[in-house]
C-alpha cells in the first residue's frame, strides 16, 4: 500500500522581523515572499511537479497587524489549490505594533488547558475570517505542545495534530509519546501525525526538514520509508526557509534541496503520493515505524553542506 506524504510548510510572519521594528510590508515580504523563493516560488514548483502540500498558517499576527496580511497569504495558497491548516505562535497575543519588546509566552505548554483551548479557538476564528475553511489539522509553533494541547484540540473538533517531533523533546515538545514515534497513532481523541525523523547517530534524531537534511539524506529517508512500508512520511519546511535569515537573499543550498525533493516526490508518486489533510486520506494507525538508521558518510556530507550554508549562503545579500 502506498504511504501518503504530508509535505508541510509552516507559514508565519517571522517574529524576528517584527522584533527588528520593520514595517509590515517588509515583514510580509521577508516572511512570505523572501528573495523570490517564498510561498509563490514554492507553489510554482509544487504545480510543476504535480504535488500537494499542507500550509500550516499562523493567523496570530492579525492581532496587531489586522487580517489583510493573513488574507493575502491564505488567498495565494488556496488559489494554487493547496491545503491550509492551523499553526499557532502564542507570543503574538502580547505583542505591540512597533517591536518585540512586548509579547506573550512563546510556547503553548506555558499556558494551562483552558488558556490553550481559548488560544486555539481564537486562532481558528482568525484563520477562517482570513478566508480559509475551518481547519481540521494543527501544528504548534516550535512543536511546543503537551497533553493539554491535544485535549484542547480534541474538544474543539480537530481531527489531526502534527506537533509531535521527537527531536524536540523534552522541551518544548512535551506530547506524551515516545521520542522515536514517527507513525500516525490514535491518541487523546485525535490522530497524531508525527514529523518524520532520521537517526543521525544512535539516540540522536534529526527532523526531516529542508534546512536539516541533505538531498541524499532525504532520498535515503524516502527509500527507507518505501522499503519498510511506513504508514506515512511527514516532511517540514517553512515559507521563509529557502532564503537567508534576513530574508534578503536566496539560500542556494536550501533551494537546491527543495527542487530535488520535489523531483523525488514526483518520481516516487506511485509509492509515496502527496496528500492534503483536507482530503482525509486513509492512514494506517499504530505501526512501529523506525527512522532511517545512521550513516557516517551521509552525516559528514550534510555537515559539510551545512557549514557552507551557514557561512556563505545564510550571509548572501
């Protein structure tokens, strides 16, 4: 049986640009459309390769900037035929319109159960007001979620959560599942769809993310998922991830990885078809899928790439 792939793109107004005191037009550009390799570029590549992606959109900046920026990015995604689901960085609740000096608590586990439910319900209302369908899937900002988060989501009628990332435990990821859980599972009234991982070395795991894995590691992880009949593959990227941290230049390594991943997924679409949460695809639940085992050769190659990325590509103007 083919394993669905959730190619997820966390889509958010980047806090560091707000904290730098940039005007909202510049914040929008550097967060959503940086250096010509943002959301529109990614949507174009997805269309070229016939792929589906899930955009987890954080509407919370609307609390200080109004709904227009969120409406604009939601419309861009929906017009391209892609899936919009809910993302949430709660620190925007205490923000002001000028800089990052004022903010709410940054991670959902810092809020109690009732506060979390209110935050998620409010974020859902904002996302729908921005033009999205009522979301059925959720990912916490920073993968920061705990059992209270899942209970709140279930109470609000969500079907899926995709916040569990074992490489982020014990903080800020606090979901009560094993660190190496990568297969979807029925848990606390939801279907938890963990982020996929590879094993970098025994006991050390790395997120299947564009900025975290080389193209070779991504290929090996996909081949491993097929060979081992994994239930699902969940990949992470961000709207801003193909640019440098300032959003002023493309990161050539990350762009190359994204293009390579799209080509791989098109090539493997019969075995690893991309999916939307909105499609409610059939998922095999409760398997004990294991991450790709470590390989020193793969790790050394990626570390060399990362060194170049951090020293050169991230500083490109």
